[in-house]
């Protein structure tokens, strides 16, 4: 009887354990019969084929290259710097981002922390994530890890508990509570500052939550900011990484990525800058990636795709962008807004040895156009900037092609490193402190806390000033000569009478001089003596 009771207790315990495990597993991880799995796979493939028939919004743009049909329900291809949208398919539809959320987590960590900072794992960061999900393991409450190592774990392994620990650390450093909820507020603020309007984040790692969503457009904006950082690009393109979990460990921990776009993987893409995968059953496969070719950097996002087509669709979109679009320099092609009237003050040979014009178009600005379009096909709009001592931007030029924004630039006023000289002993002395902006200096007072008055500096080209002075002198001499001619040769009756009187006076003076000369020769007292010799008089 005792054996039967013991067997029943063990059976009840095993049943309870199985029930707990079954409830903790996501729907996609429950073991299904082979027929059910096959049916589910066929159903997803059928959905993917239906997604290919969905309209591509950019294909309706006049004179725009026709984009490919892909299996992703939502996708976008965006140029990194101008945010020009090359390909758009349901880009504002809200989707669950899954682990692609982690690029926003790592972006905030990189922008607010140093890589030698130490994060500490809290109880919630470890035990609030599923044990069967993507996680590092081997850490417990109070364990620490360098920030750089943590970001590799998040981007290579997609470790959920490490992402939570990173988020808590950033929130605490920025003066908020050390919680995932506090960090989620920072995430939403960051997306809004980048121009996103379709997002709401509730966690650091992308685990499913009905209130945790974004769009392809918003995630592309985050991706543009993320992939501008070289260190984040390096981390998000690393196939494998090893480290020591604890300083006293003898062996390294090896982690590897499931991303198939990396070097040595089946879908290796040679122009890849970085990439991050994501998956939950509610979102299917998601992928955000960046690539660079011939100086053009593109960010691609695909949502609701199936394995391995998320990699194929990403490569297809990258090839579409690189083969059909071009970068066109604004500085080399813009003629409408050239500042020709400022040439006299151009500082090529000025007093201070500076060679930068006063007003110019920003360097390295460009527009993204189809290969079949020219810069002259764009439409420009000039918007004057608000005047502020903190900026040297005068105006902004925005360009569109077929009503699509394709880039822009700023007209800037150059602030040179010219010191201000003070000749009064009552005024405070200033020293020059270099600012972050190129070629700009800031005057800092040592004796007064009041900000110095704004100074308007005029830059003078010495060579052109000298030429101007010479031209002015020649003009003045010519004017004086003309005035003299007019005064001496007048053709009016009065002028002719004056001329005759002057002529008679000259003749009378000449006659008197001649008379005096003859009188001197006929004066007896002035006759020469006569000498006599033997042969006669001389």
C-alpha cells in the first residue's frame, strides 16, 4: 500500500512539472505532431506568397525604379544619411520587432556609457526572461560584466538577460530607477527624437508584449543612427566571440550568431556593415541590416518573413538599391544658390591666411537619385534658419525628385579663428579656446562671468583690396585730368574771349622781353672794346 501511495505521489509531481513546463513554452516551441508541423509550415509559406502580391508604394512613383516583389509583409530600404526612402512596402504598419529591439538598447548604451563600465546583474534581469529563450546563462544576482563584453553578448548571442542588465545600468546612470520600465521610457524618447511615430517599447530585449511594437520606418531610423557607429557595426557583424565569464574561470565562453549574412555563412554579403536578427512567433522573422557600396550606405528592414527568405529578401533589396540609385554631390552641381556676390571677400589670400569663403554649402552633402535622373531634375526649397549665436547655419536647402525627399544641405557662415583685440585697459582679457566645430574659436573671459558681446568679423582679401585701391587711384587721376582739360579748353563765347585775352597777354609779355633784349645790345656802355695790332683793327 505504501508503494502504491509513493507511486501516486511521484505521478502527480511529474504531471505538475510537465504542466508547468508546457505553460512556460511559447506556442512555437511546443512539440507538435509531424502532420501539424507540416501544416503550419505550409500555412506560413502560403502567407509569404500572399505577401509578395502586396503593393509596393514606391513603385507608384513616377520615373522611380520598380522594386522587387518579396515575401516580407513589411519592408523598407533607406539611405543612411539623407533618409531617402528607396523602397517602401507597408513601412508604417505596426509590427513586433522581436530581438531587433536590441539595436536600440545597444545604441543608448553606446551613447551614454563607456565600454569599461561595469554592469551588475539584478535578480529581475536574470529571472524575468524565459529560461528556454535566447540567454547567456551562468550568471546570478550580483555578478558583473564589462559593458563592451555585454554588448557583444547582446548583439552576437542575442542574450535576453544581458540586454535587461544593460538597460537597467543605463537607466540608473541617467538618474532613473534601475528598472526595465525606466529604460523603456528612454527608448521611446530616443525613437521620438529620431522622428519615429509608430513605436512603443516596453522592454530591452524584444520579448513579446502586445504594447511592444514598432514599424519598418521607425526601426530604419534607429538603424541609421546605430550603424553610423563603427564599434556597433563591428559588434553586429561578428560571427562568434569568446570571453571569460568570470575572472577566475579557466575556460573561455564561446558564443555564436545565427545571422546568415555574416562572413563564412550561407548568405554571406560582402558589402555588409552589420545586422541583427529577431524572432518571436507573433512577428515571425525580422531582420535589420546595413550595407555600403561605392560610398552609398543603405539600411534595410524586413518584417513578417520566413527562414531563410529574410536573408534573401534583404540581399535582393540591397542589390536593387545599389544598382538603381546614385549619390550626386550638391556642392558640385548646385548653381542656383552660388554666392557670387561675396567673391570680393573670399579669403583665399586674406590677411589671416584663411582660404574659406564667408558663405558656402556644407561639404560632403549629396542627394540620392535614380540612375536615370540628373541633378537638374530636382526641385529645391530654401528655408531660412533662425538666427542664433550657437550656430552658423544661415539657411537650409531641401531637394525633392518626383515629390520624394532625396536630400538637402545647409548654407553656412564661416566663423574663423580670428582673435578679438581689446585696446582699453578696463575691458577683460580673453583667451581663445577651440570649439568642436572646425575652424571656429570661442572667446572666454577670465575676469568676468558675463558672456562677451557678439562680434561681427569682416574678412578682407588683401590682394583684391590693393587692386581696388589702384583702380580707384587711376580713376581719380583720370577725373582730375578731365577737369583740367575742361577748364583750359572751353568752347563757349565767354571761354573764347578769355582765351584771346590770355593769348594777347602772352604776346605782350613776349614783346617786352624782346625789346629789353635789343635795348641791352644797343646800349653804348655795353659795347665791346676795340683792340689794335700791327695788321689792323680787331
